[in-house]
């Protein structure tokens, strides 16, 4: 048997581990500062949790869910997204007594999509949700947190916030009917993929990237006339809030999102640096969804971001911990080595030693790109009870007593 990984999955190691850790730390910190509590859910749920809310005719439900039958004939699905499991957990654990509920989570999701750059069958998401508020401030707060997280992790990347409003659910349903009729008349001119969506979700034809579809979509009725004054005000309040904070955005009336549960505000942070999988973070309102799933009739809003996509945009060598490589010339000086390792460990200094009792061999194995200092232990260092420390940035080598090393490394 040829050993291989499952198509569309990837292992995480080396620099990616450092990047994922950094992302997680920043997310955790921002969540804490904004009073979002962590909620972890299992990676599988009953299939029915996903099928209806995400859209029985949506790509995710029709083609992409990993569904299997348990030994007792119950149908289970590996979670393709986090919002519905979060709602399920809030309902089954009685967390909706005190509103609003602000929660976040990180973890793996599963979708059987066609793998390509930035698109995997197992990928990791960061997820933020607010249950129980229809105030525009909730939408705004979530967008601001998303923006801050991305700006902190990706200070040198170009990403831009795309915004749209879909109006309330009943208005959206009326619009979908009108849009469906329009596309039915032009069916022959659409791509095969879009033809299939006329009956199921004509909204999705609007964000097709196919040239033929774009030409037809340009003449389609717009959602604008279906949107109520209240919705328009809600949307313009969000935009005012963003202007106030100088957060740049573009209004994109083709933005409809891929899952069926959305209404009202929808948004995505997009970049031109990732090719066709250009959305780093996406979300919006899903008023009505919590009620549909058996909870109270309260509104909800949230977003999710792809950790793999964020990591791809991060600079290499983001690890700025002090990295110390220890080189020793002979086993005879082992006690001197143990002493310095102990000091480094106690002071949380990141160090590495490769069990070689030979300075040259030890250093030849060292990955010098990632190392800031080398501590050298030889005969003279052992006999006179000091350590030589070479700063690889300056090339300078100095001698230190045991109790001076930490101060030097930390300065
Ligand atoms: P989504 O747009 O399906 O939304 O996914 C959110 C993000 O997850 C995407 O923007 C992308 O960064 C990442 N992502 C999605 N699929 C893949 C994949 N196959 N490989 C790698 N990354 C991927 C949701 O999942 C909604 N639940 C978001 C939400 C939360 N809406 C309200 N609350």
C-alpha cells in the first residue's frame, strides 16, 4: 500500500504551527477584550442540523457534506460550518437565558470541495457570533473585531471589506421569485451550472464568475426595491460607523454569500493575493435561523475566517522568539551544559540542542536562519565557569557568567 494523505487534507508542521499558534493567541486575546466567551462543539452532529438551515439545494448540502450512518442507523455529518452547531449548543445547554450571547470558537470544518490553493476538504475556521441583538452595533462590532484581527495578523496585506444588505427574509423571498422568473426567460444564455440554480437558489447566479452569467446578471432586477426603509437605515448606520472609524469598504450588490440562512447585512473581507479563493473572512445576519432550529425567535449575526488562508498571507519567519542553539565540544562538560539548559528552561527561553558533542557537527545541523544566539561550551568555558555567547545578527561573541546570561538574551 502506498502511504498517502486523503485528497484535500493537509498536515500542519514547522512554520505553520508557529503561525497557527500566533493566530489563535491573537483571536483569543481579541475575544477576551471584547467579552466573547469560548464555545467548543463536537466535530460531528446529526445531519438534519445542517441540511435545512444551510439550504437543501445549496452546494454545501448537495455535494460537500461528509455524512455517514452510525451503527444505530443515525445519520451524522462532520460539521461543514460552525454557526449551526453553535446555535444547537446554545439551545441544548440553555445558554440563551441571558441575551445577548457573545461567543467564539476555533476548529476544523469539513467540506468535500474541489481542492485548490486555499481550498481544502478539512480546514480550520475562526468563528464569532452574537445571538439576541438586532442592533446595527452588533453587526458593526463584529466587523470591527474581524478587521482588527486581520490588521494585527496581516499588517502588510491588502484586504478590503465588501458589504451588502439582502433585506429581511420575506423581502428576500419575494425578490428570489422575481429573479428566478427573470433567469428562466434567459435560461439558454446561462452557464450549465447557473441553469441548475434557477429553481434552487437564483441569488447565487448573481455572484457567478462566468462571463455568460455576468452579462445576463447585469440586466437582472435589483434587490434595492425590495428592501424596507428600516433595513436601509440599519445598513446606512453600519456604514456611518465604519466611516467614523476610517475602516474602508466597498458596497458590492452582487455579494450574496453561499449559505441559505443569511438576510440583512452580509460582508466579506477579500484579498487579491490568494487567487480565486479570495475571501479571508465572511459572514452576516441570520435572523430567523435560531427559531427555525427550535430556539427562541431571536436574531443572530456572525462571521467565520479561514485560518489556512490567513496563514498563507502571513510573512515567513514571523517567529521573533529568542532562539538559542547550544553547542558543546565534549561530553566531559556535560554538567556545564545541564546548568545552562536549566537556566534557559526556567526563564522560558526558546533553545535547541541536538545531542552532538562536537561544536562543528552541532552547528552544521543548526538551522541558522531561525537562530539568534549560539551558546558555546568548550574546555575553557568549563574550566573557568563561563559561557561564550555569539550574537548571530552582529557576529559579536562575548563571555558571560551563569547569572548574566538571561539579562543579556532578554535585552
Ligand atoms: P463561509 O463563507 O462558508 O461562511 O466560510 C467562511 C470562511 O472559511 C471563508 O471565507 C474561508 O476563509 C474559509 N473557508 C471556507 N471553505 C473553505 C475551504 N474549503 N478551505 C479553506 N478555507 C475555507 C461560513 O462558514 C459561515 N458559517 C460564516 C458565518 C458565521 N456566518 C455567520 N456566522
